[in-house]
């Protein structure tokens, strides 16, 4: 498809497990963003990639969260030792440029539930 | 620090009525960008509009219009002659010197047929 693709759409896991969430951005988009949206809240910034490098990871809540984008396209958000508080929808977005003036195109999100 | 406030948590109107969604922002920067996004039940955030801080002209796009007032730090969104398909959560967002979008908490709009 032409849009941002995120997999899985739903993930249920147990506390303490490891989780990977994948984002496939729009082809040619150099900027990629991860956001987290809790129930009834607006999306909160986690990390931003420009190409392969993380340009800003100041939103990652702690060192259990990590994200990579090794070839400057697909990105994986990794969560270690999951906690119930990690339950949320994880949104990925991409942009043609840095996104400073352009729009971000969002995927439908990966809903993570930690039991 | 930057902040976006959407004081209206939920709004319900009858179809064909006009409705205004409020957005108030805080930033110390003089150059910034304001956005509105729509989030339908599918969950995907859909871009509606971007405004830079130097352009205070109001904008109209079909049934949608936006009123940007720097004096009150507001960027309100009006839907004219609302339709059931307008039912969604609407987010106002702000970006300044860095690449992050700071979102408000959203307003859930329900259009009653």
C-alpha cells in the first residue's frame, strides 16, 4: 500500500516479556517518528529518525525502550521487560523532509496490551 | 516548554449544526507551526491543516475553517453544516524549533444524525 504500515495491529503480552513493533514508512520518506498514545490522551513523542540515525530520542521513557532503523526505511520499536503501564497504541509516522514544515503521515498504530 | 490545551473533552451536535473546536497553545518561540489532525475510529491520524506563526490569515477549506489569533494564542477549528462523517477525535498540535509535534489531549466530536 501507499501509506505507513504498522505491524502487528494488536499485540497482547505478559508482563516481563520482550516486544517488537514494526513500522514501514512511505517509500522515499527520510524522516520517521514514533509516538505513544494512551487511552483518552493525545499522542506523545518517543523518538525521531532522520535516515538511519536517531536525531532525537528524548521522548523514550526509560532504557527499556529502544528503536532502530538500520537501512533508513523500516523501523522497529523494541520494548524489554514490558510493564502494564506500557499498554498503549504505538503510532508511527513518516515525512518526506524533516517534517518541520511538512505534514506527518501516520499509520493506524500497534495496540499493545500488557497483562 | 510548549503546551497545547484543548479544553473541550467531548462535544455532541446535531447534524447540520456548526461546531467550533478550541485550541490554545503556549510557546516561547517566535517561529512555530500549528496543526490540526483528525483521528477516526480506525485510529489513523489524518492531517487537516498546517499554519506557521507568521501567517495569521484565516483559512477555509470547504466546510472547514480555521481561526488563528496570536494575540490570544488560539487556533480554533470550525466545521460548518456538520455531517455524521465528521465524527472523530480532533487533535491540535504545535511544533517549534525541534522536530517534535506536541499534541493536545483531543476533542471527541459526535455528530448526531
